[in-house]
C-alpha cells in the first residue's frame, strides 16, 4: 500500500519549500508521511488574497520532475485527446477563479484523543486566484447530453511507491460547471509544490479534490473504485479509504456514487454511512488581532477584529464574534470580494478593555448551518449534532469547531 511507508525525501522537499516560501512553517506529522507546511501566522487570515508564500502545501508522494514542454493531460474513458500545456493555453479560453482551498485535515490537530497523521490547527487554508482552462472547454465537444450521473476522475502524475496513483473523482456536472485546469497561481506560474505544470482546481471543495500534477482526466460511470483505471495498482485508496469521515476502528464502505456531494448533508443523512470530503463545511478564522503581542487601546478607541469565513459551495450569510470566549455573540460585518468558492472578509469593532480576552468567530451558511462549538468525544458520532459539537472522527477530517480556533489577546493601556 502506497501509504504505509514514510518518505525521507519529504524532509528535503519541506526544506526547499521553506526556503522559497517565507510565510509558512512545517506542521507536525505524526506518521512522517506527508510534505506539509501551513500558514506561519494567524495574520494570513486577516487578508482576502493569500500570497503564494503563505499558502499551505500538502501532498503524499514526491513532487514529480515535470517539464513544461513534455507534460501532457490525456483524456480517457471514451474521451479522446492529449494536450500539452501550450495547447491548453492556446486552444481554449483562459479564465481565473478565486478558490478558498482548505485541506480536509485542517483542524485535525484539535481532535482529542489525537488521531495521528498531520496535526493541523487552522493553518491549512488559503485563498488564491488560479488561472487556467475551463474543464468544460476541453471536454464539451465530446459529451452527449447524458452527463447527469457521470463522474470525472483526475489522476495525478506524482510517482508513488506502491504502484498506486493519486486519483480523485468529482461529478462531471461540477467539473463542467466551474472547475479548471490551472497553470498559474496569483498570476505566477504554478510552483512545483502546488502542481506545476498543471493541476485541477475544484472551487469550494476540500483540497484533496484538486489533483496536482494532473496527467489524465477520465470520464466514468462511477467514482473511482478498486481497479477502475487501466493501470497497475488498486486506484481507490484516495477516494474510498482516506479522506472519509468515520468513527474509530471502522473501514469506510466503498460506493460507486452518492446522492449528494454536500459533505455535511451526507453526515446528517447518514447516507452514505461514512461521508466523503467533497465540498467544504462552514468555517471561519480570526486573523487580527493575532494574539502574538498585546493590543494597546486608549479609553475612547475600539479595536478592529478581522477574519475570513467560508462555506464551500454555499454562501456565508452571517459571522458572529465573541470577545468573552463564546458566552455572548455579536454580528460582524461581511465585506470585500464576494466570489463563489472563496471566503469573505469580516470585521467587528471591539470596545476592548484592559485585560486578557478570548476572541472567537462563528459563521453560518445560507442553509442555516452554523459552526459547532467544540469537537465531540470519540463515541458521539452523529449524536454530536445535538450537543452543538463536531463529530470526532478517526481521520480527523472536516473539523470546523469554534473554540479550538479562538485566540487569546492581551489588551493594555498605552
Ligand atoms: N497529485 C496529487 N494531488 C494532490 C495531493 C497529492 O498528494 N497528490 N494532495 C491533495 C491534498 S490532500 C491537498 S489538501 C491539496 C493541497 O494543495 P496545495 O499543496 O497546492 O495547497 O492538494 C491535493 N492534490
Ligand atoms: Mo489535504
């Protein structure tokens, strides 16, 4: 199995990334398997656009040694075509999409007991503007009208030690709606660690769906299951085993398709039994004040609290801020850019008094779903919902609890 071994080369990758990108730091990886760095400072979440330097990185295999001239993306599964990067750029329209990418493991480090693997706090999220080719333009000519139930599987060209591949499936309807083959990030060529020469971007969905170093797009009747692809390996690990929500000591069941790709709907409905991490659940992070140094405030001044809030495919409709550790809440103001799939900024004028205060934020999406207060104990599973808790799950996925992301701030008189 590709994921059983740790990988010494990841340490060299991390060092190289830290050298290139000033605004990130390494995150604790219990099993020493992933190349992972996250935003080094809470201040990242006081801005709408995340500079490449501060955007987290997460992958399992070695970064492939890719050359822009020879890399191709092949269409498969009844679709025909093979495109170089130059062809993707020249033969199709160029678009840019704003996408808040959050690793499905963001918040895993907040689970107690610990779940193993990468111990992310809130640092595995960022918003970039990705430039590329709409997937719709590349496949459109070849689709008949029966796209409703089809899936599109993207396969990564990253080498893997178990002869398996990094393959993820999304519904074809989502792929042709707003997904792109991206070759630039914030107007710069994709850095190697973010998928150079070309990656998939799935706006509003957990990072795992945005396959880096993509070399194949395959039209399928089902999402990827064991032996779906024309190549060695089992193929389904990243879709059917990893990145699923489930209680301790449970193997998630394999599914060919799902009724809904809304991750939280899947959890609430219990269908499928163990949700897939597709679209992102409602979440927010305060960026400033950052708690790193005291805030100085005189009697008649207020302190501006700023942060970001997102909810995957859904809009954020409300953000509340607490300055007393969650006892009382006040509405914050949403402002700034408003793009589907990307976070909103929020702000709040705080009448701060000298002392130590715990600041927290709580977002609600357009369907009335609000971030739960804390992460449950390992036995709660679906019962967690009734207690305003997020379900502890063995992989530590999709966590969006309020309290673990709070920030303690010292206020002093000037
Ligand atoms: N080919 C490939 N694509 C991948 C991965 C990977 O290991 N291999 N990791 C995924 C995961 S888990 C995440 S969170 C995002 C992270 O993208 P970033 O490193 O550009 O932030 O890439 C996704 N795409
Ligand atoms: Mo991830």
